[in-house]
């Protein structure tokens, strides 16, 4: 068990996210992270062996937040289109903002592929499982999910298409509008508003 408090760990991860976004992974040092977090460098090293370990923990934290955001976005009684839009944005809006709003977003996503493959896989698997559950819920509410190939195909289509939208749109307004269209088209294909 670490003697570093959860509060300090969160400060470290918040500081790392700020600095990685602002300066990139390569130009951010452990000293920079400790200073930004307002802790001693030794405290940072008590919890993380190196900057790669900080990034891996940050990736895990962001994935947890994205999956929780997607899970919590579904509203009982809302339309399928509204729920799909909210679920996708709940998962991907933070990633879109990191990708587009920071000068080092693309570098961080490349690092995601290199340093946090397990977390990227966990995000994909968790989101797909969530979408399969939501497809089953929608089918029980009268949506024709079979028209989209069944729950697994429904989930795969939404996951892949939403990911493409994230990379192909440039502004947050365009991104949100494209996700809204995707949700509406998907819901219409399932015979649901």
C-alpha cells in the first residue's frame, strides 16, 4: 500500500494532464509534474517510478472517467437518439478536447497507442459492452436493433463511426453536430426517434 494519499495522486495526475497537454510528453519532466502538483519530487517518485508510469496511470484514470461518463449519460425516458448522443459524448468529449484543443493532443494519442495499449483496449471493450447493453434496452423499448444487425453489430457500428467523427471533425461545435446526426440516423434506422 502506498503512503501517498489518493488526494495527492489525483493532484499528480491532474498536473500531468495539464503539462502533457501544454508541453507534450517529451518536454514534461517529473520535476515539472511535482511542481505543478505542489508536492515534493520525492513524493511523486514514491507513487510513480517514472514519467511513463504517470502517463499509464493518467490513461487509466481518463478511461475510467470516460466509461463512467458514458454509463451515467443514459436517461430513462429519453429518446434513443438523445441517449446515443449523450452516451457517445459522455465517453469521447474529453478525448476530442484533448485531441483538438491542446497543441500536443495528437502526440498524446500516439502515446496512448504506445504506452497505454491495455487502457485503450479496456476503453473499447467497456464502451462496446455498454452499447450492447443499451441496444438490448432499446430493443425492449421497441427499437428494431436487428435492423442494424443486432446488439453486437449496433455497438460496433456506433463505436467505430463515433471514433471516426472524433478524428475527422475540427471544432467542438462540428463534432457535437456530427455526433447528433450519427445518433439521429442510427435511431431512425432502428425505427426509434
